[in-house]
C-alpha cells in the first residue's frame, strides 16, 4: 500500500486528559476502510499499535476520538458538512 502522508489521532478521555498520536496514512479500498471503522466502533476497545507495542483503550474511558485528515469513505450514518459553533452563554 502506498503512503498518503501523515495523519493524527486525538483521544479525549472522560477524566479530561487526552492522548495525541501521529501515524503514516495508508491507501486502502474505501469500502474496506469504512467497514473496518464500523467494526471498530462496534467493539469495546480502541486498539492502536504504538512504537512496537499494542495499546488498548477501553471505549468506556473515551469521551471522543478525532481523526485528521478525515478518511474519504465513511459509514453511511455520518452527519456530513457540520461545523462547530460556540455554545450559548
């Protein structure tokens, strides 16, 4: 698979901490990537290979996960073209 540059992953935990990761993006079949994303979200853990180690993040400890840049193919239930707005005070 050919490289597509670097990507980043930000995992925000329910305790307020966050973990930032950087990874080499790989070219994949878009449908396969969407299916793998769907499978990961249906699991109980986020699994990440980090510097020769496997790190397991239980989803019950995770508040949110941010992937950048966004994959081209996404599951059908993704709300598209949203934008962040400031909360009303």
